């Protein structure tokens, strides 16, 4: 690994601190290095401002002059009522070199930040650990490229693909470690979606129940074609839940980059049938249920050949006694 790749890794780690908290802005990490010493570091703050570069520059102060800056996304170049441009801030601070992982697809910047830096005499390198940065900023990038949020579908299943007994009882399919990981994914999401059946059967809290992340619980939505609103008797009622009738309805929901779909074979099928799932998280418990409720309802598959080539394995690891299988949509 080169020095640039190593320091970009540090910036990527910082960016992770903002995921699920910065929409509609991306979560950006930034490290400023001068004479081999870290003089500034930052990440995008809740609500999307200040940006990661702004936080790092504030920490570095005069030490940013002549420094190398590592940022996971191209410094912004468009003016905003919420703050100055990061490209101009880096130029004013006297940065000598800027290393960028991903060019910002936002048409308001889209290469203009890099051009402005180079025009001011700042050396710029791009594409360093691009794939890692694109994965970390998948929600923002999907918004820009497809006009919709990045959708993760979570399934907690037995070996034989069941999520509940025939009578609907499902607690607990997965173990404690897998459930903790699922709560971490909740904290990294802007919105959780469940079906009306799950709402009425389980009255789920849909919060992030991990020490230190209690305030990271995302917004919630219920998918139903008939429900007018979530009654006050349900636990999620005080979090201003929204009701959507179709996966495409989420496109118009403000300040949402990353969506987590939880609970309900029908909801899972709706998102899959609409080709709105970008990532699958399958928590597989070492149990066999036999007759029971499947994780996914009918998705309208006409031929088995149509199912092949759509998903690529991205990760497989152990969580306690369970296995986590991660699949990414091939597009």
C-alpha cells in the first residue's frame, strides 16, 4: 500500500463517523498531513455541515500551509448559504497538494473543485482508493446517479430460509452478535422501512439500541397501500413516521441517502421486484425451521435463468454463531 492509499484509508475511517447523519450531503472524511505529521482531521457533521475539509482546516490552522490534504470526495466548488466552498478554503489555507478519492458527481461541482485547485497551483491527485470511497458514499452517489436512495435489504433467516414459525413468531432467529450488528446498520441509515404487517404484529421500536448510539436512530416509514397514518399506540408513532405505498415513493423523501428495509416478506418482495435493492444483508442462523414463513414473497420471477447474474458476493463473516452474507447488486 502506498502512502497515499494509507492516508486515504485514515480519511475513509473518519468519513464513516458521519454515515447516516449527513443527508442529503455525503459523509466526507479529511486528513491534513504536513512534514509527515497529522495536523488536521475532520468529517462531515450532522445535518451535512460543516464539511469534513472545513473541520480539518479549522483544526490545522496555519499548519495547513504547504500540507497535503486527503479527502474522500472532491472538495465542493459551489456557493451555499450554509458555508464557503471547500475548494476555496483549501486554496486560502495554502495547501500544496490535495489527494481525492472520488470526483463529486453533483453537477454544481463535478470536477470544478479540482479545476479550481489546479488553477491556483495546487497539485491534485484523484482516484486513490476510489472503490472504497464509492462504497462508503454509496447513498449520496446513488442519489446523484439514479435519483433515489441506496437501499439495503436486511433478512435474518434460518439455514432453510425461514424468518418465522408458521404462526408468525420470530424472536429470536439470529443471535445477540448478529442483532447488535443489525443495530449498527440501523444507526448508519437515514430511514428504516417495514411493512404494515410487521408493524401490527411486532410493534417494533426500530431504534439503534447500542451504547453510545441511542441518538442515531433513523427516521421510519411504513409501507402500506391502505394505511392513512401510524396510530399513536405504536412505539414508532412519536418519531413522525411516514407511510409509503410503493418503493418509488421514497425517491421524493427529503434528506434520505441510505434506506434500510426491515421486516415483512411482502415489503422485501416489493423492493426486489422493483429492482430497488442495492445491497442484501443476510444474517443466517444455524437452525432449521422447516415449515414456516419465508423471508421473501413472490417477486414475479418468470424463469430461473432470470435470477442468475444479478448479485455478487461482497462479504461473508461470522457473527457469534451466525453468518453474515453480504451481496451487492450487479449493475
